């Protein structure tokens, strides 16, 4: 049963599952918008869009310039809690490739600290196709772990399970007269589209036509981000915007 408040459903609900499946693998979606793959000791995040505020300011669209610090601080809390051996950022980590060279000293130091003692992979996205060595870690176009392809944009014809970003999925539901709209993990068990992690990142309803070719729709689940947990919602319950 869903609550008409920020938490989508009681955390003790008997139907609440804490893990989702991609292919034959089990992964844990986190309420902050990251995904932890315990068997691979890997934390995945997508679409950080670091320095988006600065990029907009350079074009005369003023936004508070604190999105990078906020996003990295949130990521730091997750890393401290999970302590993964590997972190994979699934593209559009920077709002523009050149932004990677323009981090203020404090934000750059925080980013370096997050990478200490673990492997870090930057998958290139459409916003940041070229990244400098100065940001640390390994820059790559795709990465495959245990048969699962990790990339930024969904492939047109996936030949196996994949985890992607790019589309910033959001799910919308209505219960007891209250409409809830949240970022979500969208999956049919074979392909998983990650929510955007960035503070200034927007979102696209999973019922938008851009998602149509990506899923077996009778198997679609939207794992909606609540305040303290992530809750699976059947695709048949979702509403368009």
C-alpha cells in the first residue's frame, strides 16, 4: 500500500524487494540514486553532470554554483557507506568535456579523495566524449563486467544485458488521490536505465517515446526513489506526464 507522503510505501511492506536483477545478476538500487553490485564490489552512478551550473553561467543563465559540491558530497556519503572496490560513472559525468579542467580546487580535491584506494572508471557520454587524464581513473567508451555491458547510451540492438544512463528516467504514479513523481531505475530484467545522479539533472518520464524500443513492456518495473528506500512499481501502474 502506498503512502500519500514522501515515502512511497512502508519500509516493512511484505512485498518490498531490496534487489533487482539484470540478466542473472542481483544488484541493489540505493535511495540516493546509485546502484551497488555486491558480487563485483562495484558502485554505479550515471549522469553526474558536474559543473552544469558553471556551464550555464558561461552562457548567461545564472544558477547557484554549488551543484558540483553537492553532487560529489552525496556521492561521497554513498562511497563511505558502501566502500566499493570499484566505481563506474556511466557517462555525462561532466556537463561539458572542458568542464573537467575547470573544477575549483576544493571540488577537485574532493574528487581525488573519493578515488583513493579504489578503481575508478569514467565512461564517456554525449556531453563529455573527451576527458583529461587529470581527473584520475580510467576513461573508456564501454566496460563489461561479468557479461553485463556498461555504457552511457542504450545500444540499438543489445545482444545481452546492459546497464546505461543518458535518459534520466522518472516514474509517475497515483494512489489515493495523490500523484508521486520520482527519479527511478527502469528495467525489464535485461536492460537497466539508471536515474540521473546530478543535482541539476532533469528527468524524462519512462512512458515517453524515447523509452519505447528499450524494454519488454510486460516486464517493465520502475524502481522509484523514496526518502529512505527504493520501491518497485509495475509498469502497468505508471502514468504519463
